[in-house]
């Protein structure tokens, strides 16, 4: 795929906008369709798109394996951390009301961080799945 | 009520049933491991329809707070189905990963060939 | 402060332990985190069980949203009991897994085992603790997906096919459950279990509710391996790593029995289940067939793990037999056997894992003369086998006693005789092990003298001791079971 000039150029032009769209979907989950899962999948799709055009080793240089695996864990810890923060600040587990100065801003803050955690984990998982499946095909061909 | 009328007014439920049974049939009737997973996926999709279609209220708009609208469709089924879709994706990914490993171990993804290989292995062991 | 939050923490601590083991990759650290989390959950479950026994049901509002709008964790005698079982078994298997898993898996993947282990335990505990029907589905899938991975980690390549079959059948089961919950939601407008129970009487006889009952029954039966939906169980238990078999055999199906009990008696109610639909007769028929066929098939197995896997299917038949009686003694028997079978099979599979640590596969050809080469392990298996049969002085006897009482109370003398007769089949398959281990000369594949390491032997023997202890001191098991049965039937304890 690297040989096709049109794919390379258009890919490089589009990728920043796709990432921006992923961030848009992420932060507008409060006000429209969207949220962590959708944004995470779009973000992972961007890297997969890059890998399809420029090859898996290039994508592995952009987002290394260790980063992907830590993303998976960090997102879950962020979500659980918001829950524990609710506990520490005096409410129940996953209580958003106590996270801000008034209940509504607390809800906004809680949802923001929780969705961030979801997006990190989901894009990490989708990327990991792609790396695992794509990386495996090579060893089968060699046999 | 005539049959056509009944089907038309319960359209989403009929589609749900057709998808459900089609998915289950593929799981049971096909021997290829990947096809079984696709049947499973179709079966799970029918459930999403079962939840969301009744959530739409007549005259209701999308469940997003906006000026000038008083009737909103029920947002809870959407949330439940987002969760169910994620679970379905995770199941599909896990199933496909297991199929990849089975392919490497048995060199085949047809269920009858794999079971035959296991039976031969048992006789020899 | 923390005591009030225990209902959430008992689930959250293993859930947080999972990504921690993923990030801190070293096997020793991962094992330490997993064991600490399981130990904390066990302590929390014991405290919660004591609290519920003294002060009645405990309700916890996740996110401080009041039910029925928010998700509620509701602990009464029944699910506090299940929490104690699951966390207890997990707390025993986690230290055992240190040596067992290190021997059965390449070193660089051991931390992933502990991630899945923590997720499975968190899922099972969450299933037991939650009071929301859809939240139950989420935890059900967390536990199931992690158990598919755990089974696929087995050494034999047949573990992969076993995991795949379990995945397909388990997902169908969970989806049927979701369809049932969806129909209930459409009819009552709520997902909170207590709230559904309140609103159901108005719509009780309608077709969607009956369809929901049918879907939930079939879905949960797939997961609890009720005959004829048990086909995934023998392969899954045989080829999974030893620690995984012990954990799943002792807990996974038991929590599904709890789900069935909660839906039948907590939501649908005795009248709908027994009178409108012939559930007791169907369950009776399926249980009887399960017990007989699974016990007979167990007799012919060449592999010890597979033998006890089929035995598990038969024992689950005993539990559903108790449920089918729908009387106080029957339900007491079901709940008591849930616990007793859990600890018995946990002990058995932990000990068999000790044998597997020496000889890779516990086929009968390798077990000849095991009584001399591994005396402590063999003795443990015999004692746990006695509990399986139901010999007086072991936990299994208590469950069989209440089952027979329930059968006699219902006027079904043939059923009481049947329960005693099928215990004789259990004698036959336990005798196969006794004969091979104690009455045969050592074969060429029998290991030499030497027990598995103490880290593996100690948790296994703790569970064997529990089998004997709960055969004599039944105040905890039977007392809680009677209160749970009374709660389910709506009577005074």
C-alpha cells in the first residue's frame, strides 16, 4: 500500500481530522450522540488506517506495544479512581454529586473523567486486538 | 386484525424474531467456527432491536435535551444497548482470537475436522 | 467509614486489582495483588454476612442515586451466603495458583492469568451482590468472558476448543437472559429487582412475562449446566488449568443457581412459577435425568478430572432437584448443597491439580498406587469423595439429608429412594479412585514419592477440612439456608 501515492497523501491529510473528530465525539457525549466507547473506537480506527497504508511496523513505532497495553490498564484505573474519589470525598462509590462545588458541576466532572477512562481503555483494546491479529498473520505465512 | 396489518404494526418485533432465529440457526447449522461467531453476532443484534424499538415514543424526539421539545424517547434502552454492544464486541473479539489459536493448533477451522483430529488423538494417546 | 461501603468494596477491590496486575507485569507482584484482593473480599464478605444476619438486608446505592433510578447493591441472607462461598474459594485458590500456574504456563504470561482471575472473581462477586437485573448481566458477562480466557490458557490444545464451545453456549445463555430482562423491563418499566417484584403482580399472567420466565430459565440453565444444556462443562473443566477448574467448579455454576433462585422466588414469585407454568415438574424431570445419566457417564471416564466434571453435572442436578420441590426443606437443601458442593469440588480439583503438578494428566493409568506415592493427596481426595457421596460426618450428607426430607414431605417416596440409590453410583466412581490408588500396584507411569508443594497442599486441605467441619457444625450453612428458604417463600424463618 505504501506504493500508492494517492493513498499516502490523502491518508496523511485526513488523519488529523479523523483524530479531531474522535475528540469531538468524546467531549460531546454529554450533549449529543457520542461518548467514550465511540470515540475510543474512532481513535483506534485512525491508527489502524495508518497501519493499513504505511504498514504495521510503522504503526508500532507511532504507538508502541507497551503504550497500548498500559492504556488498557490505565483507563480502567481512571474509571475506578473516579469511583474511589467519590468514596474518599464522602459519598458512595461512583458518586458524582460530591465531586464538584454543586451537584450539577460534580456530575459534569465525573462524567468527563469516566468517559476519558473509557475512551483510553477502548482505543487501547481495539489497537491491541489489531496488533495481535495483524502481527500473527505473518508467522502463519512463514510456515 | 388482518395478517398484513398485524405484521405492519408489530414490524420491529417480527424483524427481531427473524434475526434471532436466523442467528441461532447459523450457530447450530454451520460447522465453520467463524460462521458460528457471525451467527452469534446476528443473534445478539436482534436483542438490541428488541430493547430500542419500544423505547421510541410516538411523537418523541431523540433523548437529548433541546428547546421546544416536551416528549423525548426513552434514553435508558440506548444506554443498556451501548453496554450490550460493547459486550458483544468483546465476545466476538475473544471468539475470533480463540479461532486464530485453534487454526494454529489444528490447521483447520471446520468443526468436524477438529473433532476428528481430537478423536484420532484420543485413540492414539 | 469503610464498613458502610463494604457492599461496593467487596466487588471493587478485585476489579481494581485486575488493571493493577496488568500494569505491574512481574508474576510475583501480580500474584501478591490478586491474593491480597481475594483475601480482602473474603474478609469483607464475612463481615457483610454477619451484618446481614444481625441487622437484616443491607442496601447500598451506587453513585448515591436512590433506587429504582440508580443501581442498588442489595444484600440479604441468600446473596451474602453466596458472597462468602465465592470469596472464600477465591481466597483459597489464589495462594494455590502461585505454584500451580507457574508450572502450567510460560512465565511471561503469568501476570495475564492473574488479571483474568481478578476479573472473574470481581464478576462473580458482582453478580451475587447487585440488586439490578441489567447490572447482573454486565457482571455475568465479565465473569464469563474472563473464564473463557482462563479455560483457553490450558496446556492441551483441546482447551481452545473447550473455551470456544463454552463461549458460544455461554453467550447464547447470557443473551437469552438479556431477552428475558428486556421483556420484564418492557412490562414493568424498571430494572431494579425489588422494584420489578413489586410491579409484577399487576401484569403477572401476561404472555411477555411468561416468555420472560422461559427465556431467563433457559439462559440461566445454559450457564448452570442443567441437563441437556451441560455439554460445555466436561471439556471446559477437563482441559482448563488446575486452579481455574477449582475456581470455576466451586463458584461459577453456583452463582448461576443463585440467579435462578433470585428470579424464580424473588421476582416471579412462587405462584407463577409453580402454578401457571409447570416449572417444578420440568425441573424435576431434568434433574432426575441429569443425576442418573451424568453419574453413569462418570463411571466410564478414563481421566480423573473428566470423571469429577461429569460428577459436577450430577450434583447440579441435586441442587435443581431441591429447587423443583419449592418447599422449605427443598430450598434449604438446594442452598446448603450449593455451598457444600462448592467446597467439596473446590477441594477435589485443588487436590487433582496437585496430582497434575506431578504427572501432567490425571489419567487412571498414572494413578495406580498413588496411595503410597502421594498419601496426603490421596487421603484428601478420598475424604472429599466421601463428602460427594454424602457419608454422615461430611458436608455432603447434610445436603442429601434435607433433600430426602423434602422428598418425603412432598409425599414422593420414590424420589427419596432415588436420591439414596444415586449416591451409590457416586460410591462406585469414588471407589474407582480408591481402587486405583490404594489397591493397585504402582504402574510404570505413576510418580515416585512426593507431595505437591505446601503452597498447593495447604489450601486444598483447608477445603477438605471445611468439608468435614461443615458436616458436623451446620449452624452456619443450614441456619443461613433455612433463613434464605423462608425469605424466598415469603414465610417467617
